[in-house]
C-alpha cells in the first residue's frame, strides 16, 4: 500500500486533457503496484524528482527491485523523456530513519523491464520502502513511473 502522506503529489497536467479541454484526474501512485503497462497507466509527478513510500503487508528483507516503463515503441512519439533515470531505494527502520539499499540507473536504451540487485550486506528487514526518483531523461514538466516490483526474502521469525 502506498503511504500517500509520505509520497510526492501526483501531476495533474495531462497534456491530452489540456489540449482537448477535458477534465481528467491524475493516476494515483498506487498504480505503480499494478502490472498494467498501457501507455498513460503510470503515476506521474511534477518535475524531475519525486518519492513514493510503500507500506508492505509484512516485514521483508529486500533483495532486488524490478522497474518497468512502457516500451519506446508504445510511447507517444517514441518519447522516453518522462522515464525515471536515477533511482534510489531505501528501507525505513522503525524510527523512520532511511537506510539506503541501492542506487541505480534505469537505462532507456535497454529493455523496458529492468532488474536491480540491492545491497546484499544488509541483513535487515523493513516494512516500509522508499523509492526516490532522482532524475528523469529530460522532461522538465513531469516524470512517469509505470511499475515497480520488490523482490525479497521472507521474514525468518
């Protein structure tokens, strides 16, 4: 579940709606937890940087993360500038202190589904995971995050 109070605001400036004078609502950040990768089925937030905090149903030992963006061929005008670029993943301990688990580059020249291994030396369990988008591929107005999947080792006790 997304912790909305600890998550960046959604971007409401949908260009299709603005250009055609339609009223549209922004997709909520919860959409990143769904596997639907149709163009536009993303969580957009204003600017180049944003964050989302996810509350997991149980404490887990995070091992890796998969980030997925719509493919270049399905993206309007083959434009990938709204795709996340630099991403940081942190666990939040019981006091809310961030413990960095990994930072990586989502490469738009590679496959739209990319797998990243997190720091293995941390043998710590978390119930809250924070995803920081540090930059995108050039769109100054907004960034789109389509899908994020966390891979973990189950709690031992």
